[in-house]
């Protein structure tokens, strides 16, 4: 989202100039009148549509989540967007059940890897789709039972083989384009297709006789809109996610840490798909904190 927004290709276009960056983690410097959930000095993961690539940022009361002592700032900054999206899509939209089969595309990226990790935690059988063999290890470490390299393998035949011809119950798609089109014919009866994003650059169309024949649903999963429409529900979900992280039941992957001044390199890594997990921009070295400032870790 951050890189698309800076390129003017996201549905939200902040007025220029603006500070990019959606996710962060740090220490609360001050709270507004009427805020009851947090106080100065609290450790939080937080976010807004933009503003996190800085030493200080402003977010709403429900745009922050308490960081348990076991969760460091870098890890905390990598939870809300990726795992929040995965939770909203898999739990709220798809009503994922233990034993169901989930196929995740873009599975080694920040949101994809979160979906693999969470689906495994929820008891699903996870098939991870990646674009290169180098990314297979990361998705297997987060719980993928099977891995498909859709750059070199026949996606249709692999899905049929891995599901005994039934198709998948839930399709969590970060890529769009031809991958989504192919999967419209590979859904199980009563399945749920979840369009999350279109990193492939093409927004697909669906012949509507296909969901009719298999009685499957196509359910949009825009986490950012849900956080604004249902802030209480999202806050409860984020608290649960952070507790699972603290307990070691979910394991966010911070693949790369860079100083804030290298934000352009971080953005390039994302757009060129050189990322496994999240890229974190460190505003200050670990352990450095000046009184009165908000200490952040901004996730690209």
C-alpha cells in the first residue's frame, strides 16, 4: 500500500506533500482529550493511512494496539497491517474452519506470509503460492503444508493433484491477474475467493456462471475500511493477534531492517518483490530513546 500510494496508484491519494508509511511501533508521547485506552509511556503498535516514516506520527485511539512486553518494536510494527488483513479476510469474511484448505498467493510477502501463519494457527491446511524457489523455505517455516512455484509449475494441475480434484475451500489472493482467473475454475463447492490486492498489476474479471455452478462466493477483504467502520471489533482482533505473537503462536517475519534514511531502498525491495516478510525502517537504533519523542519502527 505504501509504495502504491507514493506512486499515485492507490485508491487513497493524500494531498501533497505528505509523509508515507502506514505501520509503526513505539512509545506514546501524548494523548488527546477523551482518550482512555492509552497514556503517555505506553508501548504500542500503531498506524494510519500515512505518516509513519518519521520520528513522530499521529493516529486515532483505535489505530493503536498495546505491545506486550515479549514483543519488540520491530516485530510489533510488522503485525497490524499484515495480520490484521489476514484475520479480517480469513476469520470475518471467509469464516475459515479447521481442516479446510487455503491457497495463498504472494505467500512470501508481508500479507501473504501472515495469512499462511494465521491459517495454520487456525487449523487449516495451507497451500502457499510463490514466484520463486528461494521463497519456499520462508512459507514452509510459517506452516505451509504444500508450496507451488507458479512461475515454473502448472497451477491448475498442482491444485487438482493437491486437493484430489475438489479444489480449494478458501483462496486468499494478493496477486490478481491470470492467477485469480485460473483459480475461478479451481474452487471447491461452497468455497470463498478473497481478493486482497493486485500486485500483478491486472484487475481480473470473473464469468459469473463459475461461482454459480460451484456455489462459491467472492468476498472483498479491505481491512483498512473495516478498521474504520468497525473499530471496536478490529481492536479486539488486534489484541488477540498480539497476544498470539507474544505467546509464540504466530511468528511475524521481519526479513530486512534498514535505517529510515534508506526508505527508497526499502520501497524498491517491495516493488521488485525482493522481500520475504516485512521490511522495517528503524527510526533510531535499538535502545535509543529521547524523552518526549515517539520511538517508532516503520514497516514498509
